[in-house]
C-alpha cells in the first residue's frame, strides 16, 4: 500500500492591497506598511489612509467593516480614535 505525502503549503509572500488615487486616477498595489487604519466610534470616523506612490498626495478613504477586517488581517497598523 502506498501513502500520499502531504504537500507543504505554498510560501506566503507579503500581503498587498489594491488601491487607487482619486487625485491622479492611477491604480497600484501597496504593502501593509504603506497603509494606516483609524478606527473611530462611527462609520464617519473610521478610515484608512496612504500616500500615493505616483503623485505623492495623501489619500483618505472610508473603511467599512469588511475593509477593516481585511486591513487588520493583513497586518496594517491600526489606531483607535477616542471620540
């Protein structure tokens, strides 16, 4: 009788997030270290931000529950805002 050997899981690379800049209209991928997540007491005060790697503008976008889950799970630095 033969047994199948378990294949090792694929090597995990760095987590990349797709983002877009409303200023220059370009799309790109960012590493977790390039993003910041701020969690406030409401949807209006929960957002993520980054600097566009192409035009240099600071971008701030709202973060709903799913975005918060993806960003925190991907290692994005998180700041809790006290309102």
